[in-house]
């Protein structure tokens, strides 16, 4: 069993005890609940409100049915990233103390941790979404979080810039002078990809459930490739912490186009577009 990460972006490998079991297609909220449960069960109160982490959906050999995603591989993986090694070590210690972890109807046994392949982050990066980007916050009994914003619009970039700078400020890892210097931020959507989806009647934007303090919210998430032009520290922050709102609930995880990890997970983004 290997559970000592070198980097802060890792791949957690589980054995699947019951092949053919399933999770809802949009199962980020189940993962978020399980991770929160692990954090609290470990007993370290300093991490109870920690939120500088991000994760993907579960990945493996799957088939889609009306029930959701059925897993048929012996291994299931989860990409996880955090800003602080102390938190990551704590979470993994608690996770590997569990005999198994139930997500939906999947019975998962923690088996190993692998470091994600290193990538080069510059001030111009083509990203892929390995979980949906949430552009707007959610409020109780309010439809605002479900509003559609066209990816090619200035508003789309502006909203993501505002949330990114706010999160970077809240992390307390950047000075006010650094944040003031990070004003360049432009997201350019892959128009060909979006056009192909629309032509085949598939979606790049849909409504997702999430829970906060046991309250159910609904938000609109976007999944498509894009090129981001922003200072390197901003790009690095987003690669490690996710883009948009609710990153700690499994939204907005990115990967770099052409990276080895993307090649391993080819087709995952198309699965998001294909699901009902």
C-alpha cells in the first residue's frame, strides 16, 4: 500500500469489490459528502472548514444506463489536489484507515496513491475540464446559479476572473500587490468542440446538484476545452485548486491538453456531454 504523496496533485486508486455497481452520472455531491466525512472523522478540527482542495469524478471502465455510471473495471481512480501537504497527508491517513468506502452502490477499497505526471504551466494554457466549471454561486430558493452565460462572451471570462481573484485572496498565499498585478485574464472557448457537440445534440452546459449544510442547491456547470491567457501563478493556482465556484465540492477540475494523464482518461469529457 502506497499513500505518501510527493506532489499535491495525486491519483487515488481503489479496488472495486462489486463490479457492475453504479453511481449517479453526476456524482460529485456524493464524493464531496464522503470527503467531508473523512475530514471530520479524523478529528482534526483545524481542517474541518478547509476548502483549498479539488477533485474529479470517479474514473474506470464504465457503461451508461438510466441509473447512471456502471463500473466494470477492477480499479477505480479519483484525481485529487490540495494546496497544503499537511491537509493532504491527513486526509490520506484517514482514508487508508477505512476498510472500504461506499460511494453510491460502489464498494471501494483504498489501495494506492500515484503522483500525477508533472506538467509545464505557462501564461497560455489549453485546459480540458475533468469536472464541470460552475460560473455563478448558488442561493437557496434562487434560480440565479442556473443562468446560462455564453462561453465566448466577455461576461464568462469576467465572472471567472472575479471568483479566481477572490479565492486567491482568501487563500492568503498572495500579497495584495501580486493580486493587483494579475489583471490579465481571458478565456477562449474551443468553438469547434462546442459546434460539434451542438451539431450532434449533445450538451456542454447542464444543471448539477450540490449540497451545503444539508441544503440542496442546483448550479449550471460547463464542460469544454478552452485556452486561458493569464499570468503563470494564476494558471498554477487554477491547475491545483480548480476554476470557478465549489471547487472543494468537486467542480472546476482542469487538466492540461496533451498531458499523459489526459491520454489515460481520453473520452471522459465526451461522457459528460453524452449523459442525459
